[in-house]
C-alpha cells in the first residue's frame, strides 16, 4: 500500500471468477465461521465470460467505510462483509508490526475504505454471484492493504463457496476438523490448463431472484433432513476421492456421472427438507431429460448437467460434442432471439441435427425456456487489473457512473 499522500486514495482493482461445484456444498456445521458439513469440489469458470470486478480505495479523507454493488449503495454493516474487512485489517496490522514494531499507522490502516463492485452476470439467480463477489472483495482488500498468504479462509467467512473462487481450475474446499476453522480452506487440485477439451455451458433459464436463498435453505436442511446427514458422513468422502481421480485422469464419463448424481442428490436433499425446497422448475426438468436421452441415443456419456440452488443448468461436455448439443438446446427451447445473441461467450460452431436424433429425444419443445447460453471453460483465479482507467471509483472515491 502506498505510504505517500493518503488524501489521494490508494486504489486497487481486481477481478475474480465464479465457480460451479461438482461435489456439492450444502449445510454448515458453524453458521458464524461458515464451516461446511462436507468437503466439496468445483470448476472455476473463465473470467472472460463470468466475473466480478471490484475496486477498493483507501484515503484519510473518507469519513466512513462505504460499499456500492452493481451501481447501488449497500449497507456495509452486513456481518459477513464486516468479518472479511476486520480480518484483512487485522492481518495488515500484524504484518506491519512484524516488519517494524515501532511503526505508527502511517500506511493508513485506520483509514476508511470505499468499495465498488460489479458483476457481468445476473446476481441471486443461482449463478453463484456471492462466491465471485466475496472472493473478489477479499483479494482486492488484500492487495490494497499489502496482505499476502492464504486468503481462502477469509473469503469463506463471506460466502462458503467464495473460498473455491480464490483459485483457478479444479478446486477442493477441505472440510477441516478444527473448531476455529483454520483448516477449512480451499486448495487447487489441477490448474485451468489441465483439461482444455472440457467446455462449460451455462443455460440461463431464469435471471429472476430465487424464492429461497441458499443460506436459509441450508439451515432448514441441516435441521430437518436425515438424508443430508447421511450424505455428509457416508457418501461425499468417497465421492471426493473418485471425483479428484476422474479430474486427474480426464475421465469424462466418470466425471459426468458423478456430477449428475451429485446434482440430483443436492435436490433430493432439498426435497427431503421440511418443508421441502424446490429450486428446479419445468425447464430444469426438461434439460435433465434432454441430457439423459442424448447420452442414451449415443450409448455413451457425452454431456452432464449440474444445478445449484436455482433453475439454471450448467452443462459439461467435451468440445467436440458442444456444437450438436447447443443445436439441440436451440431446437427444444426455441429462443426469441437470434443465434448470435442466444450464445454468449466462446463461439460455438453450427451443427446439423438428424431427424432420427430429434425423434429419439422426443421431447415437446418449450419456447423461450432458455433465455441464453453462456459458453465458457475453466479459467484462472483472481487477477489484478493493471490499467488505472479500469478503476470503478473516481479520484474522489465515488463510483464513476455517479460522478
């Protein structure tokens, strides 16, 4: 952090990715520290398509800490946000005193911060916006305050799945056993370069806010679902081993089958919750049928689905099968927009569908069931934006769009 004129804000901008869990996290053993009841594993999605951008400014002229999300000022006193801020400031003080025990607070550790954050995807629609958001917040604060080292444990205190967004590629969040949560951290299993043939398609079925947030949903599941307890103790530990092995071997059929079973079991747990929670809708169910009938037609597992706490499907497929499957989605969910607008992200080649394939799948088309597809693949963890013109805050520390 700059030590010179703190009237001019010290400013840092970073980006961070979303991730999609293929071994699901559902349920906490400690609500305050956000400690999970089971380990999980995710794929970090590429920031070219899905990311949060955050600017942090620090200045002695700021009167209070402030936060803007997607252009709107938000209450910065949210407990999870405060715990991330507090922890970064604590580590910054500790690092400062270790380097210079006699130092005063000349680097502005007591100065207030302004935080501005934007997503390039719909928030609270089951697209893991909080994971990217808190990962970006913690990483950017750490850069601004000169904090180094293991940050996933801090991001976890903002949003559990945010700890996995601190790394690129394939990432596990280790359950841990300590009561203070110090060993409940994320760890990269393989980097984003490991499996370049693996593509990810996000089928956005609804950009609306979820009826039940995942935090309250998890709490009810922990309190009422016997299946959740059995899953955490007897099923997930073996699946973690099998999934890591499938990723390392780039064994798509094994990866795909585990991914779909995990998704189904998450939603079975939601149904086993009392009262039950429904995150999937008729479009989601249609997509599940489409995937299974497509795989059955070819007699091999070519695509897999995964759903988090929302109706949007995340489809995994090897690159060679992506064009045909995208064409199938367009056929069975006729969009109200042109192909160019319907597919965002990585370009997908066009493909012809045989009459036999369409008849074999035999679903009734659901017009406008899928709003659009985001085509992407595994990508890197948080990054620093070097270009000062990309700061979201002005020299006065206010969002540029408001100035």
